[in-house]
């Protein structure tokens, strides 16, 4: 349980840092001025990046809630598995948005440094999403076995 508590502190801290990062994107841009002066293409890209950030923030919070339920109710609960699964799905959604943006930036720019950064971000989001889905599947199977063992006693 101590490792799960450490993971919980890490995900909550990451959520706080990500929330500050999200707020700074609003503070750094005058939204009204941004939307009145930029092209439609730039507006869509900005909205997609904000949607990606919101998806990542919600995914981190869902995984944190799942970890809290593991600490309170025990390791194999279907509620914690459900939250972690939804967090994984949101990470994969954010990965798909980021991948779309990466393809667009590769087509539009000639900056290999940007490509490498975007590709690494895509791989990390993909790994986070797949890992969360695998963990949720293990928790669901463990919950099923736990219920089965409780009935056979």
C-alpha cells in the first residue's frame, strides 16, 4: 500500500502542476484578442490543444480517484478499475489529438527538433493509456476472483 500512496502523491502533484500549466495557457493568451486576430486554422489548433490538456487533466484526476478507492477499499475493486480504465481511455484520446497535431506540424514546418518532441509526447501518452488499461483489466479480473472466493467460503 505504501507504493500506491507514493503513486497517489505523484499523480495528485502532477495534476496540480498540470492545472497550473493549463491556467498559464489562458493567462499567457488574451483569448478574445487571440480569437479575433488569428485564422480559423490557428483557432482550431488552439482549441484542440486545450481539449488535449483538459483530457490529460481529467485522466490524471480519474487515476488519482481510482488510487484513492484502492487505498480505502482494497486493491481489487471494480470502482477503481472503472476510474483507471476511463483515465486510460482519456490518455489515448489525448494521444490521438496530439498525434493529429504532430502530423500537421510535420507537414507545415521543417523543424526536426519539434518533430522529435511531439513524437516523444505521443509515445508517452500512448504508453500511459495502454498501461492504465492493462492495470484496470488486472483489477477487474482480480475483483472477479475475489468475489468468486468470497462466495465459495
